[in-house]
C-alpha cells in the first residue's frame, strides 16, 4: 500500500476486500500512518472514495455540514454513471423498482432527514427503552430457558434474530404471526445470496403494505398507527415512505443487533480473562457493551459523504463532488484516541460522549442506539452470567462467515453448549 496524495487520485487506489473492511488492525494500521485520507475502492463498487481511518477525522466528517449523503444536493450536480449507493444496490442484484424503498434517512440530509427522523425517534428515546427493558428481559429468558435445557443452541438463529425481531416488530406494529416470517426474510435479505435477497425484499414490501391497510382500519399503539394518524399533515409520511421506514427499521433493528450479540459472546469467549472479570463484577456490563461496540464495530464502514464545495479537510484538499467514507472500525481502533486499542478491556473508560463511532455520530447517529445497547446487556447477562458454563459448540476455526457488499465479513452461525 502506498501513499495516495491528492494529485495521485487517478494513479494510486487501494482496493478494500470484504475481509479487510472488517479487520481493525491489518491494513488500516498502515493506511492510517500514510495520510489522513487515502484513496480506496470498496467491495463491489468501482467509484473511488477518500477513506477516513482516524477517530477525530471520522467524527469531524460525520458532523460537517459541507458534506451531504445525497449527491443530488451538491450545487450544480450532474450525474455521470451510477452513484456509489446505486452500485451497492446493484451489487445485491436488486430490481430498480425497489430503489424507492431503500436508503431512506440513510441518504437524506438537512430538513428532509430531520422530518423523517422526527417521526421515528419518539419510540426510541432512552426513557422509552428503559420502560421496555423488563419486556426485553422476559423475551430473552423465554428464549434462553429451553436452549439451556437442551444444552445447546445456535445463537443467531435461536436467540439473536428472534430477540431483535420480536422487539422491533412489536414497536412497528407487525402482527405476531408475521414476525417469524419477517425474521426469515431479513436473514435471507442479509445473506448475500441473490436467489434469496430479491424474494425476501418483495415479501417484506408486500407485508408492510398489508400492515398499512390493517392499521388504517384498526389502529393500535404502535409506530405504524402513529404514522398513519398524521399522514395528511404537512410533515406526514407517504405510503412509500412508511414502507421504506419499515424496511429500514426491520433491517437495522434485527440484523446488526443479532450479529452484535453473537459476536460479543464469541469475543468474550475469546478473551477468558475479560469474561471472568465480567462474571465477578456483573455491573461491568454497563462498560462492557460500549467497549464491545468499539472493539467489534458491527457496522464497519460508514455511508459515503459528498463534498458540496472545494474544501480542505484534515489538512488535505477535496474537490466538490468527491466522496469520503469513514472506516468506523478503524476509527474505533485509532491509537491516538485509545490506549492499546487492539486490546479488549471491559473496564475501559471511553472518552467524551459515547466514546466511539460504532453507531455513527452527528445528525445520523443511530436512532436505535439505546435499544441495541439494552438488548446486548440483557442477552449477555442471561447467556454469560446466568449460565457460566456456556462454551463454543465447535472448534474456533470451524466457524462460518459470510460477506456483505461494502459491509465486511460477519458470523453465519455461532453454535454453543450450555
């Protein structure tokens, strides 16, 4: 890997593999040393982007109003070929007609983003999630008890996905009988298997439309009913926006939390000294979960940001229209921000704010952050503290992984024994 200076933009570009995207040390360490920004291509994306690997630079970019996520908002924008987001969608093999349901809030900015975000955040406040915690604890116990009785489980299929799906679907208003199907479809959607992705997306869209019809006729105390009640107001949602938000919440509210729970269990099993410390002091869960978020960074790469003008960033010139993206996992392992960042330390006192960028930063900070932390705290307490005999069910090198375009490598299964 060689230094990529601004004048070398067309000559030197580093290709990031899915394996490297998820690796906090190999590769990123060298890129971080080279320059504040390096030119890279993401997996399945041809358009080069400037990659941010340093913590302070990632936070600055995510909060800088000179960057936008929607490149059509760049003054004088003229599209030349598919955007980075479109290339990522094409990498999944998704039909163009579903494009209107994808990327909502993720690639919007300013007042439009604030309008959409405001209709969702009321159900994800820290207070609302705290009130929901006993319900999350009960769901988790109900799931784990029979697994412990059977003395074995596959934590993604048997706990992570059912827990996250039950909670987020309940908040949205998805009917109980549809929750298992939604859970199956989102796993197929996240599988990377194109033969499963497209049917799964179609099924989720149609089920969301059916839910809208039912809630218009029979409103209840859920997000969908709230959206429908205000759809004729100036800031109300269109039906397309409602479907898109259901897909967003189902996707981000199930797959990342499920993967984070499973990967956190594996990480603690890989660090028996930290696991023993947690079992001696269960109150350390309040520090352990943020540290695990930093260490694992379940979403390793941030969304592309586009410069709306020629500007200097992190001491380097950027041209109007150029894209930057943050390697969140690299930022969370920046040695200038963290002492021994490659070491898991559940007693670590993180810096100001949340102390990491695993859940983003600024206007696009994860809406479900409090929910994700609570689900992880409850699941880890149930699995690793209440069941101290839990061990890996296969040899460490037999674990299976899968890749997602631009999102790195993730666990496919996590077999355990109680």
